[in-house]
C-alpha cells in the first residue's frame, strides 16, 4: 500500500444501487445536468440566435460534459463496468430528444441531424470519466470543471473561423421517352398529385413536404420558376441557363422563408451555415428513344462539421431529387404510351 492510500484510507463501500442515498444522488445529478444543459441552450440562443446551435460548444462539448458529469456522480466509487458507463449516453440522448421535441419545440429534422453527434460526444465523455475515475481526487473540482467546459468553449469558438465549402448533389434516371417529350415537364408541372413520385425517408418518414407544383413565368434566361411544396413552403428559381431540349438551370431565390419554419427553424435554405444556391436539369439521349435526365443541386455549408453535414445533404437533397425524377419519368412514359398506336 503506497503513502497516498495510507493517507486516504480504504475507500468506503458504495451504497446499494436502490438505496435512498443513491436514488437521491442520481435525481440531484439529473436536475443539475438538465439545468446546465437548458441554461447553455438558452444562452446560446440569446447570444447567437441565427447559428449558435451549429457550434462545437453545443454539438460536441455540451453532450460530452453532461455525460461525463452524470457518469461520475452516479458512480462516485468507480466500481461500475465500462458497459454501464457507455449506457448513460443512451438514456441522456432519449431525454434530450423528448425535451427538444416537446419543451423546446425543435424540429424533427434538427433532432435527427444532431443525435449521432450528441451520441458520439456523449460516449466520449462517459468513456473519459471511466478512464480517469481512479485518479480523480477532488470530486467537486472535477464536476465544476466538466460542467464549465462548454462555457469555456463558447468563449474561444468565436475566434476560430469556420471552413466554408461548396457541395453538389446529383441524381439521374433513364426515361423511355425522347427529350422533346420531357422538356415541357422541366419547365414546370403545376398539378402534382399526392400519390405521385417515389417513397423516400426524407419526405415519407421525416416529414419534409412534397412538391405540389411548379410553373414557369416568362421564357428563357431571366424567367422564374415558382415552386410550391405545401405548408407555405414556396420559393423561386431564376433561370440562368436555357437550352431547349437539353438544359435548364437556375439560381434559387428564397424571398419568403416563413413557411420553412414548419420544417425546422434552424434549417432555413438561406442561413449563414447552410445556403442552397443553384440547381438544374440536364438531358442526354441514350438511344432507342430513351433519355438520361440528371438533376443537380449545389449548396454552401459553413459549419464545424462540414464532412458530417455533407452526408445529410446527400440523403436529404438526394431523396428530393429522386422523387422529382421519378415523378417526371412516370408522366413522360405515361404520355409516351398514350401516343403509341394500339395493336390490332
């Protein structure tokens, strides 16, 4: 036995998991953790309402600190297994999701986007406490330091410039129809039915609205396509490239984004950290009366986790593009079949 152990004496045995003192300690820890998390959330919203939640402090440091704090307070003697420590972020994430959706009224998309990051950072915080638990001598100082970590990060982060990147999402489909039959639909389909298009996670599970229609006002470069996606989600597309039967491209104009709050107030398409910029269709004959139609969307991202954000951009925008392409394919091929003579 070394001198430190002689000075400290043997560690007292931990109370049983169901003892009143243990239950009271766990409840108290949860109250403190919840108060700190909500306080930092509201502080970030007050200081940076347009982008504070898209930060290292909120995405990574806060979940890690909360899970590290709870892990230590729940197991002050350091006798639990690593599996127990790693289970704590699961419970924390469940509580965070419930509070976000019910109390804070965050959108489903925002919670889905953040959950994997919260989980990874929470696991890192719990695992760090597990590794250091035998070396922690001053429990009070450790808990205060852990809970102060997000606040310290908030002071440093504004001085670190975020990287900005351009990203492109493209999807294509082969249609059994010539370009001249498809071209009118690229100008706009004003009467999209609810049963048209393709099933996808973004619209059928997460709940992003489906398009109701689009119409072209004007002709050629400078004209506007007016898109309506329901739930007051409307936007314009200013035509920048126009080659009849081949290419139509545009620049997005989000004049009225009030309706986009239905989807998520932190995911406006013209925010400082996420801005949808341009898009367009391109057709290429494939032979045999078939045409390959490609839809592309470009956007700008400026977040602490651009690589992670691009993964979600591929899913969300890819789903929206696949749905539009499937809609055009079904209509073009239906019209092509209607134009064929019936065999006698």
